[in-house]
C-alpha cells in the first residue's frame, strides 16, 4: 500500500495508458530514446533548459523551434497531483532550515577572519 500511496502523489498517479501512448506517438518525430521519453513523461519539462537536461546532445538533435514544439507536446500530459498543504509547509520549513544553516556557516567564517 505504501508504494501505491507514493505513486498516487507523483505524475504517475494521474497518467493513463492512453495518454502515454498518445504522447509517445506525438513525440516520435523527435527521435528520442526510451529513457528520454520516460524522463519527459516523469519530469514534464516546462522550459527549454529542462528539455536540454533531458535530451542528450539536444542542441545537435533539436532546433529551437522543435524544442518549443516539444514543450507544447508535453502539455498533453496531465498535471501532477497537487501536494497537500502540510507537505508543502514541511518542504518550506526544510528549505528555511537549510538556509539558516548556510547563514550560520557564513557568520562563522566572518568571525574567523
């Protein structure tokens, strides 16, 4: 049950076979590897930078226009489920704690000088 609960909160929880097959057919023209298609389905890039991180040698294999077209194709995938408010708050608290730690390290370095 834990695996199901985890997957239900990821993009996999909102996808269906039909949507995935439709996406794979639409992006065939980009000649992506299986791994690149899988990453695109899971990450759902929303910027050219993210596409370049997913597609190996992207600048050689895709034009600026085809990257933009690919980003439009990704939009057919359903949006990932929204996180419950408590999870978002926990993540925000964790980020603040990390920032506090980094600031404390900076203060210690200043004192040493």
